[in-house]
């Protein structure tokens, strides 16, 4: 018999703040987290803006020696996992370590350490490359570090599927608990790709906004004047738990995770299918598993990147799946304020979707002023809204044609 899976802890680190309550408050207020880049000298770059984490000191939550041996993306993941674990109230030293696991998505892994050590390799030779390069760079190290931190030995690995990485991690963790292979999963995504090398690559493929003089207006999903996404960094982690054990320990429950859909576009390496055939399949699959109809869904946390092709495709796909109910569906993009966390986006937006259900509030889509072509849904422009959010979906799509939809609902005993 399939088991029910609930969200019992959350952690969030974005350009808006260092914890979930701060980020959530600022999202509801429609605040901006996009600023001019400070982490490297971007004065000669066409793109000079990003969603950076400001004033981050990992040693507030992580031992100095341990932090020194982590790339920034792993620091982000461990930082956010600590918030989520503390929030859940789980004491892992009293749990069966074989029944608890960690699954963290990352799209690019330690590109920061790779960039620094490669410069050393070119300028100073191979003997100058750090022996910590590989263990700091590989994308699975976030999951590994968290499992070591809490001494848990259950399922432990990393999903790498570009901007769908974090959502794949959450969905796979859901399946592990649902089918009895774990009781608790620490899951989500993390990324730290605001580096010169990465920004140059995204810029040259014409994916990023160049609105350098107006960073507060640069991320504008579904708007006619959008000109690209905003690269951002951060992490979103949730604690998923089997329902009965959560009940027995008196855990607070944010939401129930009830559906996971995943698909491929089989179309193009970077461009989405014009009709969103893959995203349509993922949304339908997720709702089918959840035993829900389109009319049951109240809110969609959209992938909503602020790119010409994605926003048009996602809108077309939502309308194709939801039919006439699409006109009643609230759709908003967290990336309009946080920027695009890449491999961390799916984890962060799972947290945000769970908060929407818990608080019955939906944050706005910032900078949505004039609908773009085929962008004809209700994107919650202007200000946050409040109503009973019974069910919600979170969409994540990645280069390579990777698509994920997660379905959350209000927990009912």
C-alpha cells in the first residue's frame, strides 16, 4: 500500500534573505532581490546583474574547518538543511539512520572552485591545483555533506537535470517514502553559479537580461518587455516525512505532497517545445497520481523564467492542460524577485508552494505590466493575494528538455 508523504520542515536561502520567514515575507511584499554583481568584477560584461546572496557567513551555522572544504553551493545546501531540520524538530541522533536519506539537486555543482583552480592550472601549472578540487566540485557533494552532518545512511544521491534538478530531487524523495524505501528525506536543490565563467556562457547564448541599469525591473516573467532570465544563487530544502511517523511525533505539517510528474521534450537542447508537449505531460502525470482534476488546482508556481520562449510555452501548456479552468488559476513566478536559482530553483519553489498552502497566500509576479504574446493567464500582478489554497502545482523545466511538476495539497487527516 502506498504511503502518504508530508512536508514537516523548510529552509530557504535566496537573494531576498537567509531564511524562509524573511524570504517569504519579502516575496509577499513583492520586493526585489536582483542587484548589480559584487562577487566579481563584471564591469566588462554585457550582463552585470544577478540574484546574489548578500552578506553570507557560512560559519554562523557550519563549522569553520568544514565550511572551508565546501564549495559555496554545498555551504548553501548545508546552511538551508540546518534550517529545515531545526524547523522540523527531528532529532536524527534518535532516529534509525538507515531509514533517513538525503537527495539534493544541483545543476552545475562547484563551478566556482572549478573556475578558480582552472585559472591556477593555466597560470601556475598542474602542481598548484588543490587536492580538494574534485570533492568540492562534484554536484553530489551537497547531499554527501548533509548525510555526514546528520549521520544518516539511507538513500543518498544527487539529481542533475539543469533547472529541473531540485524538483527532480523532491519528486524522487517523495517516491522513496511513498514506496517504503525511506521514512524521512532531506531534499531540495542548491546552486552557486554566479561566477564570471558561468555568466559569460549564459550571456553568449543570449539567455540573460541585459537590463543593467534597472536591476529591480529586469526579471519580468510573462511580460511583453522581458529580455531574458536573471542568474541567481541559493538553496531550498524541505523535509519530507511519512505521515504516520510525523503524526506520532506531533510534527507540524505544512502541506501534503501528492503528485510527481516528469517528462522530456525530445525537441532541442536549450529551446522548449513550442507547445510545451513535455510540460503538458508532466502536469497531467502529476495530477493523475494525485487523483486530481485540473479544476481542483488553485495555484501554479510557474517556472516563469522571464525568457521569450519559456514564458510563452509555459502559458500555452497550462492552457492546454487546464482548459477553461486556466482562466481561474492563479499563476505566479518567484523568479521575478529571486532570479533563477538554476538547479536550486525547484527546491526553493517547492518551499514557496508549501508556504502558499500553509498560509493561504500567493505572492505576486513582480514587473508584470503588459502581457506578452500568448501570455494570457492571471499572473497575480501588482500585489499578493489571499484565499484558501487547497491544491497547488510547482513547475520546473531544464535545458535538455527536462520537465517536472509537483502537486501539493492542504493536509487533511
